[in-house]
C-alpha cells in the first residue's frame, strides 16, 4: 500500500516537489522535537519510497544520495540540506572546515555516508591533501562510494571497507544505521561480520601515509582505534582529533572514555567540548558555536548531552581557535 501511495504522489505533476518543499520550509523555520522529526521523516520516506534514489545538492556544491532514511544524517539532509551549507552538526562542520588545510591528510573513522569525508575532500581538492575514509558496514559503504563519485572526489577521498581497532582481525558488528557499533552489540538486532584493521598495520603496508588530523564517530571504539595507531601517531604531525563522547560507552565500559582522554593528554592534547545541534532540532544559527575547555577528565565532563563532540587540539596550536569563542 505504501509503495502504491508513493507512486501515486510521484505521478501527479508537481505534487512530490510541493510536499517536500512545504516540509523543508517547516524544518528550517521551526524548532523540532523527536516527534515532529519522526513525522516529517515518515512522510519523506513515503514520498521517495518508489524512487530508489534521492540526490540532494547542498549550497556548498556537495551532493549526496539521501535515499536510505535509516541513516539519521540522510533525514537531516533531505529536510535541511538544500538550504543550509552545514545542515548536519553545523557547529562541528563549521569548525572542521576552518581547521582543515589544503595539504592535510585526514583519517575519518566511522565515515558513514561520507558527510565529513566529503567536506574534507572538497577542502583539500586544490591541495595535496587526502582523506582516508573508513566505513565497515557494506550497505553504508556502497552509499559512501556513490557519494564520492557524485562529487568527483576519487583520489581525494580514499575509502576503506573496514573498521579501525587495536589489532587486525574479523568480528561481528551491530549494523544499525547511525548507531552501528563494535562495542554496543545487541543479539536482537542485525549484525554483520566486518574486517578490523589497525592504523599501524595500514601504515606499515603503505596503504596510508602519516596523518595530520583524525575524525572518529565509532560509537565507543575510539580508544581501540587510537591504541592501534600508536606508531603512526608517533610519526605523524597530528594537529587535532575530533571525536564523539557517548554516554552509552560509560554504561557499558565505565572509565573507558577517561582512559582515552588520559592517553591523548599524554601526547600533548588539550580538550574542548563543542556546543552543537546534535539532534537536528534547532532552527539555523542556534545554538551558537562555543568551545568549552575540559579540565577535569571525568565523565560527563562539561556537557550534559547524551552525546557530544570533543576537539582534542595540540596545546601549542590553540591559536588556531582564535576566531572561535572558548569558555573555561
């Protein structure tokens, strides 16, 4: 029935465009909540269901196939991506765009459909830089490849179909769209056997070169990723590491996030929590970007959000934040 209704909507000239336009205008002019976003996502899925593909062109010129609505980022892209340059975690995206240099070599772990990887690839397009994008889930990796092609970023974004960990091997992984995880396994949900590689083994084999920045959204597996790259990090001029702090990590493995912070602090990094619209609820421009210095390495640190992003920046490079408000 849903398939038939979707086909009918798309057969009526101008109907699908009219409906999508109304929903998009609503999404960027109103503050949303979980229920409003759920309803909007339901109707969008219904409209595009019979198409098989839904290409979104953003104001920055980047293009994404946002058809797979199990991915939260695709829901936000469909609702806000045609109007906003930074529709997904806008403050983090704005900060990332400022920090990336044209000659940077960047690791993106948990690349998903490629939102951050493509932003970085576009930033280094005219330089000698490169983005190494790691996505282990096969279906999501296929979308990542398509998005790289859509933006003509082959050679600037190098995709790898495996996860990053402390050592090489294979392991089951929760395949749950934006919440896919090696740590948060659930026997009642779909799992996929994935290949895990360490950054050090890739570095030894010449598959990646020394890197200058790292991004990670790996749902509680950040520490393993870092420990698996100790030799690479010793031989790399890494300026910053942007990663997610997730409350669920502390529930499953108490103290693990603190161990990650301590390891990075030993390597000379300072830490800043990033205020942002992590759920895609807010109207453009809210909340304003603010970095909050993390001094006590104890969860929940300084933000009460269920999850939020942290910038780890080499202490001697804090001048790179001169254009951003920093609070103690």
